C-alpha cells in the first residue's frame, strides 16, 4: 500500500488524526444539508420557486459523494469487502438515483423521476457510520431479539383475532369494511396510537375496544421489561468484569480502589 | 402402539426428526396461507372477483386440516386427552366452521354464513403450538397475574369515577351521552389511545381530562414495573445455570460460596 | 362487648369465618350490581323504559347498604374511629345521595337530582376495602411519591412553556384560542394521547409539536424508571430480609435452605 | 459584608431561618398567581371584561419581582456571578417584558405587545429554584444523555426514511403533501400520539403505518430501559449511605467487607 493511499485511508476511514476528524465533520454536514435539500424540494412551493438552485446544489453534492465513494474504494485495504459491505452499498445508493435520473430523463414517466428524487433521502443512512456508540443499545436489542420476535408473533395472533371480532361486531357500516382494515384498526388501538379515523360505534364494539386498549396498555410492559432487564444486565457486565488479583472476585464498582472482598489494592477498574 | 402409529406420532407431534421438522414448516405455511385467504375474502372487491377460486382453496385447506386432525387423533398416545386439550379443541375449531357452513346453506341467513366464514380465522390459534419459547414471557406474566389483576381492579374504580364525573361535567350535549359511554371515553383517554371521537368541550372538562391523562401517563409505569421486576428475576434465575456438584441444583447467586440447597462448598459460580 | 356484637363484628369486619367470607362475597356482588344500575340508568332509553323497576331496585340496595352501615356502627370496637375513617365516610356516602334526593324532591332542580343520582357511583369506593393485596403496589407508589411529585412539577413547567409558545406560534385562528387551551393541547400531546381535536397547522407549530411528542415519548421513562426501581427494591426486600443465625447475613433467595455465605442451615425463609 | 446585607442574604437565598422559609413560600405563591394571571388574560372574554384589574395586578407583581431582583443583586456574595447565573437571567426575564411593553407602546404593533405579554409566562422558570430535590432524576437523565442522544439520532433516521416512503406511497392526494409533513406524521405515529389529522388511505400505506406503530410501540422500551437501569443504579448508590470509619466515604455494596476506597475493614454495612 502506497504512502498516499495509506494517508488517505487514515483520513477517510480513521477518526484519530486531525485531518480524519475534519473529514468526518465535513461529511456529516454534507449529508445533513443534502438530506435537507431533498426534504425541502418535496415542498411544492419551494420546488417551483427555487427549482434551479436546488438542481445545481443537488449535482454539487452528488459530485462530492461520488468523489468520496471513489476515494473510499481507492484507499480501502480490501476493496471487494468494502464495496459489498453495508456502508459500501449505502455509499453507492447515495449517488445512484441522481445518475439514474439523468439516464431516464427521456423515456421515463414522472413517477420514476419523483421516486428517484425521494430515494436520495437514503443518504441519511450514511450517518449510521457515526452512530458507533450505539452498540450497547444494539447489543441489548439484538440479545433480546428472540423474545421480541415471539412477542410480535403473539401480538399478531391477538390483532388478527381482535380484528376479525370487530369486523363481525361493527361491520362495514361503521368503517370496518374488511378484516385487513379491522386488523389495521386493532394495531392502531392496541399500540395506543388511536388516530380516530375509524372508531367503534356500537356498545359491544366499544366494550371490545376498551378491552383491546387495556391489553395494549399492559403488554407495552413486555418489550419494556425485556429490554430493561437486558440493558441492566449489559450495564452491570460493563462495570463488573474486572477481577481482583488476590481473590479473583469480580463485581467491583467502577470507582473502587480496593477489593471489597479481601481488601487488596485493585490495579485498574473501568 | 404399532410401528406406523409411532412413526406418525414422531412426525406429527415431534420436532426432532427431519420429517417432523418438514411437517411443522409445511403446517405453519398452510395455517398462514389459509388465514390470509380468510382475510382477503373479507374484502368486498376480492370476494366478488375471485369468489370461486377462494371457495376451492378454502376446501383444499379444510381437507388438509381435517386429515391432520384425524391423523393427530389416530397417532396420539392418549386420544381422549388430546381431543379435550387446548390444541385438540383449536384443531377441531379450525375445520368445524367450514362443515357447519355446508350444513346450514339451505336454511341459514347470510349473517350466520358470514360469521362462520370469519370464525375460520381462529385457525391462527394453531400457531400457538409453535410459540413454545414464549414460556419465559408467559411465566413472568403468570407470576405477576395477581398484581396485574389488582392493578386492573384499581383502574376500573378510577375509570368509573372519572366517567361519572365527566358525564356530569360535560353532559350529553358534548357527546358524553351516558355513563357507560363516559367510561369508554375515560379508558380511551387514560390508556393514552385518544381516538378523538369524543372530546371534552368545557374548560372544567378539559381540566379533568388533563388530570386523567397525566394519571394514565404515570400509572403505565405500574404494569411495566411489575413485569420488568419479574422478568429481571426470571432472567437472573436463568443466568446462574451453574449446578452444585453435590445436589446438582442450579440458581445460585454469583457471589454464593456454598450451595444454598445442601450447604456443599461450591467450586466456582459464574 | 356482648357475644352477639362480637359475632357480628367477626362476620362483618372479619374474613376468617365462613360467615364472614359469605358476607364479603354477598357485599361485593351488591356493590357491583348497584353500580351497574347507576351506569345503566344514565342511558336515556333504559331510563325511560325501565325507570320504575330501577327506582325499586335502587331503594332495595339503599336499604341493604343502610342496614350494613348501621350494623357496622353497632358492632365496631371503636365506633367513633370507624365513622370518621375512610371506609366509614365511604359507607355513608354510598347511602346519603338517595336520602338527599328524597328530601330535595320538592324544591330541587333537575340538575341536583341528576347529580345525586350520579354521586351514587361512589359506592364503587366500597370495593377499595377488598383491594387489601394492593399494598405492595401502593407502598412502591407511596415511597416514590416525592420523585413523582417533582416529575409532575417539572412537567407542569414544561407544559406551561410549550403551551405559551404554541399560543404565539399557532394563534386563535388554528384552534389555540387561549394559553390554558394551549396547555390542555400540550398535555394531550406530551402524554401521547393525541385526541386530534386541536392540531398544529403551521410548519413551525408542527416542528414544535414534534419536539413535544419526542420529549413526551422519552420522559415517560422517568415515572416508569422510578416505579420499576422502587418495585424491584420492594420485591428484593420481600425476599431477603431473613438473616442467617450463624453469620447473620441476609440476601438469601426464597428457596434457599442453607446460608450462601457460611453454609449454615437456614431456619425458615419466606 | 454588612450585617443587614448578610441578614437579607439569609432570608432571600437561604431556607434555614423561619424568615427565609416565609420568603420562599411567599415568592412561590407570587410566581404561581402571576403566571395564572398571564394564562387568564390570554382568554379573550376575561381580557375584555377584567382588563383593567389585570393591568393593575400585573404591575403590582412586576413591582414585587423588581424589588426581589434588586435585593438579590444587593445581597448576593458575588454579584456578577448571580447576574449571569441561570437564576439571575430568569429573574431578569421575569420583569423585562413588562418594562419593554411600556417602552414600545407607542411605536410597536399589536403582535409585539402580545408576544411580550406571553413572554411573562417564563416567570414560571423562577420555580425551578425550588425543584432542588430533582437532582436524582436530573443526574440519571444526565448520565444517560449520550445513550438518549444516540437513540434520538437513530429515531431521526428512522422517521426520515418512513416519512419519505409514506410520501411516495400515499402522495399529496391523501394529505402527505411534502416529505417534511410526512416526517411530522411519522413522528406523530411512532410516538403513539396519533392525532388523526393525517391518516393513510391506501392499503400499502396502512400496512407501513402498522409497521411504524409496532416499531414505535417497541422502541419506547429503549429510553425506558436506559433511564430505569440508570435510576436503579442511582438508587442503589443512594441506599448504601454507610461511611467507612477510616476514610468516611460511602457508596459501599451491601455485601462489602472492606472499604473499597482505602481497604479498611468495614464494621457493618446496611
């Protein structure tokens, strides 16, 4: 690996050097601004008035992200693994829609253009690279994934049954036009969102709705309980994995200087 | 028990053999597809256009579930206990509505037919058989059932009182037409669902509604706290899986030095 | 205290004798039915059709509760303390509205009669006597009352400020007619109830509303965290207050038979 | 520092003397009443009818708070640090709008006057001084700020993507007029507020909305888990208030035998 490539690698992938930090800060701002542009251009009035300005800015950012993408490929240690990694795909997706829009201008319908314009919003996924500290949260969620999947499966069964019952009780006259729509209503109700676009009108329907709400209000405790118990465990493990050199017992607080079991001086905790 | 019956039992009830696993996967897909059919046929347009196709598919699945039911009876070790178990009843309920619909075609009204069609949705309960891993969650909920019942009783008292007060304050003019309806509104509000089909219009009513919301927002902590504390305990018990060398019982704390069951010195915990 | 009074005291206040249990079950049903009557009579159609029947039933229950109240006064050990206790006041309130309605028939307006009719709903508070097992929950809530009060005070400050800001941003044209109404809207939003009777229409208003929702979504964690931590402590204290006779250390599990610190046989845990 | 200034300092800043307590109680009432006045005067009818009375009361409270502010400056030990402290700024803000309104009467538009009137509501921040006991809650929130920021960042990414998808799926015809508005809808939905001012009308939109609700219903567990785990730790640390005889530092675990700070044998913990 040449010296220049190595230096580029440190700047672009690393965060330890001043240049690397500067690059990251610059990139985060570029992502945020380009996402904001996509958001703003979706507003009718802004698109009409500032359309051209946004078109130019759009191509500046696409150019920047293209240069970034090419540099990342150039300087990465294992090019193939970068291109097919999550971040490599995201970096490609951040520039692809703009070039596709260019290619498809002639033949394509308006819908495709609009879609490509919106797809550029996935640039925000480039931010995920900077959420590195999220791994305690992610680990907790990951370790409780089986329990959460089972919870979702159970909730699905519940929602289907409630939906079918409400379809029979309320019927199409009160907005429950089909079982899928009734299930949608049940999910809206059991998650305590409560849009109010469909509401029960019969007394029996309101009684069943009350039951669904009370159940939803209580079972919110289940995912909370799962994640809390897992997080508490994770936090505990973080603190207490160091063992005393004398009695080799763990579980010391992060501010402990002496072993709480044998009084021996602890080397380093945390 | 004959060899064939034993083999069938292993395939149908067991999950250890490849054939048993294949059977389970096949059955889960059959359940999901047949439930999806019931959902789709409840949509007016689909029922009109594809009515005949759905009718044929319906009978194919009814046939499959009938064969499954008869085989389960045939090969179960204790037939009587299977038939009257939760799963036996669910398996029967999964096929009964279709046959009842056949019997009642002549005399029955449209409502009965519609009801029978919807009842087929309870086939989804056949899935419960595969939620075996849910028992940590179920155990936590089961062990906290008394506390949750008391919580519900307390909430019922609260909702009745709030409902009566809102009925007096707002009155029929603002949609609070009776105390039961006011209680329905209170449940909608206190569980933070908030449909918005009935809302307080007077200043006093809005002040009382605010109080109800703040209470609901806080007491959601109670079921969450109960389940979290219980789950944390369950997880803790799960974790300390080390078994005493003398009495081979697990569940010791991580700082235990002697077996809490037989007093034998523990080698190493954690 | 005479023998008859003592026996009555055991039946009415006690729950250990068969007669006492029977009395409690009978009373709970009487409370539930009489509350259901008050609920039903508030429905216009039912009141019109079954008015007379409900009038008679009402007086039967008033009579029963009057007898119960007099018997409780007669047989209680300390009459004065019973009459002025929470339960004594509730028992009096359960019968007072009916007699007041009788007294005020001549002169009173319809509103007073309706109010007195609704006040009878407070009979449901007689049920609180039977929620004795709620004390673990109540203790947890009671011990965290200071923290919850502070949480409410902080939330009040937040709601007032958000309400004032929304009043300025949205103004009377979009339904935010006054600051108190804006505060009502903020409470509806921050508790995630979301009726939808008042909603922000300006872009700035929607941005501020989004902020309020995200804050509300997060700070729900605070009461939950308080109560969970308190409940976990309560559950822990319940389990582990017994101390080993040999080394007098506590913290044993409820199923422990030997001290986990010194291996000494534990007398009795739980 | 003169005797009078010292005495004033004790009364105004202190809470230990009877005069200091009386001053605090008086001030809290003055804050609450003056805030209530601002709330009430924002109601059209009240402003019209009692306008003059409120004008007089307003100036009485402005006078009181001005005297309080001047006295606080006069008697504080370090005047500069008080003036620029959070409380000093809040105390100034509590009186500034009234004087500004006086200055700007001639030239200013109605909007500025209305704004200044509403700004007086920030007087409620003077109450923060009395929420001193909130520091356990504040500390827990502060220590989990990084995790909560990451949680918010992740949620932002989620909301932007969901918003863009819903904008494409539902389109302007169903109320999703722009991506920012779609993001507003996503926040309303994912936080389970659910106003119902914008609702999905297409089947695909309702399916995506259901997904957003279920995700929102589950990830509410994350901030709850973070704060609960943190609070439980804080409460645990609070509990072990026993101090080492040698170094008089507290915070030992209940099963500690030696001081974790200096290794000194602990007499008795718990």
